[in-house]
């Protein structure tokens, strides 16, 4: 039996915007871990306080973490100027919420 190419690459990328000492961020990581078990994806985590490379993430999400952006794995990297167009979930979300956003990203 041959494995399909889809099994060897991830269709989606999820970027988690977080900060230290954030209880909701810990819950978000747990949800994403459960999603990963059923449907692997590329993962990137951005600490909006510590990440000096793009300080505008802090301006956008300082009071809203955790936030996830869901996109196709082949899409360009996340940038603050395009954040308003991102498929995103904020604060509290479930495995089903994340999977629905992944479906939408793959369909786009």
C-alpha cells in the first residue's frame, strides 16, 4: 500500500500568538495538541511581548491572547499588516472550532 503525498506534508499552518503566564494560552496549546493528534499541521508560536522582530503583534494582540491564525502551509508568513484578513480564533476555542478554520483555509 502506498501512502498519499498528503500524509507527508501538512496542508495548514497554525500560528499561536501568546505571552508568558497566560492561562488561556496554556489551554489553547492543549486544544492545538488535541487537534494535532487527529490532523497534523505546521506550527509556529509568537510571544507578542518577547518577539522584538515584529513589535506590531503586541499592538494588535496585547489584550487578546491567545490568538491563532490558520492558513495554508504554502501561504506567506503572517504579518501584522494582513492580520485583519487572517482566518483566526481568539481567547477560547475548541478542537472543532480549529478544525473548521483548517477546512476553510484548505478550501481557500
